């Protein structure tokens, strides 16, 4: 699979020509300072269409090798993003879509929003953020774009004027993932006027997203200076390196007026200090390893963590030891990884024996599993599950530990309960299929795989798995009934997909 290329001009278009955020009706407090949307624009792009477009693009992104499908990182971004959304629930839109925050591996500083509340952050941007408020400022800004339906409004105007067909923009966004030049050509369609109007709109959209983002940050308890500091640093980088302007500035045009507007809005605000969470330091260490896991990349990361340990501060020590433990695990040195992790945990305790951290616990389970210490892994997972009952990553690791310990029936019971609570997680069905295979329950194995493929957007593969399940020698009458019902549903969904593809 080709790299998920995110060159500046492509994401300038992907953000402003393809981002179709979920619709909302601004509440009175927002409507006082921000323009409301017209009925015509709302009719052009329904919230349901926005979500479907976002899901379609996300299916392609998830297949790319540079999509960071890393549960501790994912969980951290989701937690940070949802803490921002908690103070502005109307940003979720009238249909209350669940936002999805994710990361992609890329050395360029950028972030972007996709249709339906999907917000992506580049790994380099996470590493460049000097504190949690700076990272929160970028995410709050992107939430502002989504909340105000900026691209839905722009697409409404373009569709009315027949400048760029909606289908061309969607296909261009998908093409841009693997071929930036082709994606740009498809989205541009040779329409210079459309691009100019798009850029004109983006300037207003940026100021609007700044205002919404600042309000969200302030209400969520983050330092509003984080937005000024981060954007200002990017702007300075653009001045010093004109041939290599940070992509975030190209896809989010930064002007002197915007900086002045942000400063004016924060000048009279009471200063509020936000203490960075330990998770922020740990996740930055994890991302440093994920950014480049090549032998040389791990050597460079090791040197960086050793320098970090010299700072002698408690967060730096914990994160540095954690980073070294994670590198050792990547290199297959489980004893060294355990030693480094023990050091990190000792530094965390610092006189508080009960101190626990979900990121450290997750790595502890991974180390035990990698060392084939099934009983110890299960003990660690059970403790973590009790400490962090809401962690999805820990729940998945608990299932892995049950499997590693050979407790397959317990794993099936746990996973089946989880699929009832979290029906949209394909990873649960993948684990369930693996466990059924260990029990030689073939019909159930392929039924679980069918659900996984369906959730990943591969309906033909899902339907094929149902056919295999039907032919399984252990398929009961009850299984056949389920297979028949799910096959009817999936075939109907597939026909609808084909119809939409032809119309698009």
C-alpha cells in the first residue's frame, strides 16, 4: 500500500474542498457571533451524507500502512478530543455523531477534518506540540471547522453554480490518499475560479474556527495562549523557510490579521494554567517510536530518550524510561523492556504505592504477552481492567491475555458481551473469530469474520464469509437462521452501495 501522502497543496484541497463536517444548528450563544446556515445549503448536503462520505474516506485511510492503528495513542486522542467536545456538545450536530480522532504517520506538520466528524492529526504535529494546550488548540480549531460546517456550506455554493461536481471532489479526496497529483487534478477539475472562491471562503472559515476553538479551549480549561504560541511558531518557521512552509499553514492560511485577532480575543481573558497530563508525555514518547521504527529510527529515539532522562524532572524521567521500554519491546528484548518499565513505574509511584497509569499498564501487558508469560499477562490485564474499566484498549488486551492463557471459553464469553456493548469495533470480531478457531467452531468463526469485514466496509468479503459459515459442518439450524438474516441485510446494503456508486 502506498504511503499516505499528505503534501501541502493536496491537504489544502482535502481540507477545504472535501471536508464535509456534520451539520448543526448553532445554539443562541454561538449564533450571536457566528453566521447561521441557510436552508438551501443544508439541503445540499445532509448530515447522513456527510457521515457516509467520511466513512468512505476513512475506510481507505485505515487500509494505509501509515494510519496509526495504535490503541494507546488512539485512546489518548479520543480522550483529549472528547474533553473538548464535552464543553461544546452542540458541535456534534443535531444527529449527535460520534467524533473520531486519529493519527497518521507523517513527518509534516498538519491536521485535517473529514466529513462527518473525523479529525486526523499528523504524528509530527503531536511531537512538535510543546505542551498539551498546544495540541488541544489544533484539535479545537478542527472541531470549529466541523461545528460550523464550513465545507458543507462551500460545497452548497459550488454545487449550485455547477463549478465542481460533488462526486469529483469525493473521488479526488480518495485519490489524494495514494496519488496527490491525481487527487489534485480530480478535485480541481481545471476550475481556477472555483479554487479562488474556495480560498476566499477559507480565510473567513479560519477566523471562524479560531473563534470557536478559542472558546472551546477556554471552557475546557486549557491555556488559550497555546493557540497563539503554536500558530506563531509555525508562522515563524514559514518565514525562515519559505521553500518549506509547514503544511498546516498552507492548508490553514495564517495571516497577520488572524494572529492579531486571536491575540485580541485572549488579551482580556484571565490567565489559566493547565498542567500537562502524564499521558501527554507518555504518548509523545510512544509517537516518537511509532514515527520511525526502522533500526536507525530506534537508535535516534534511544538517544533522544537518554537526553530526556538528563532533565531530571519526574515527567521526563517517566516518559524517557517508558520510551526506552517501548523500544526494547520493539527490538524483542523483553527483559530489558520490563526493567525499563519497572523504573518508570517506580518514578511514578514516588511515595504513592497505589499510583497507576493506563499507558504504562498497557505496555506491561504487551511485554508479558511478548515474553509468553501468559499467567502474568492475565494478572496484569485483570488488574488494569479493574483500574481502568472504560479503557477499550485494556479490554482488548484482557481478551488477548485470556486467549494466551488458553482460556478460550472465557474469552468467547467476554468478547460476545463486548460485541453487544460495542457493536462497531471490528477488532472485537477479529479476536472472537480467532478464539472460535481455537475451539474449532467453524461456523461461528466465519460469522464473526463476516461481521468484521462488514464493519470495515468490505461487504463482498463479508458475504463470502457468510457463505463459508453456511457450509461449515458444525453450522446448527440456529446458525443457519442467523446467516440467512445477515446475508439478506448485507446484500441489500451492497445493492444500495452499488446504486450510490453509479449515481455518484
